């Protein structure tokens, strides 16, 4: 059996470990976001993406999707979009809050949405 002093020490240690674990998770998430944005920047400057031709873009996004499942989509200037899973979706994203941000040339990193196609909460990363 532990004394009150010993039990208090264990709680402090456990709290310290929880704090360390949370800091590690946050750091890991931030690194993953940085990786996503770096990959998107590189892809956006390829001839395939600059061509605007989905048949040329899709193979790149398929590779990207292997590491970042569900994140691969290509949005046209009018808001119509393609995904690796569905090709042309027949849906339009121009009324989404992040769309005007992208249209103005700014990055979107972590914009929260409810997916219309899956009904799941999603986070948007991208730039024009």
C-alpha cells in the first residue's frame, strides 16, 4: 500500500506523462500537416496538374492518396471537382467557405467541413 505522499508522486508523474504524450501527438500532427502542404505544393507545380487534365492529374493523386487517404481531390476553377475514388463527382464546392479563400490565392490549412458526399467531418488543405 502507498502512503499519501507516494500516491501524490505517482499522480504527478502520470500527469507529466500525459502532458508529454499530448505534446508528442500535437507535434506529430503538425509535422503531418506540414508534409501534406509540402506535397501539395510540389504536385501543384507539375506539368500534369498545370495541364488541368484530370486523366493526367489522377495518377499523381493516386500516389498522394496512398499516404493521405481521402485527401486527394482536384477542384476546378468553377468549383466542380474530381476525387481518386469517384473521378468526376458531379458536385460543386463553390459555395464552401474555403472556396473563396482559395480563389483569392490564399492557402487553406485545416478548414473544417462536413463532407456532403460522405457525411463525415473533414479537414481541407489546399491552395490555388
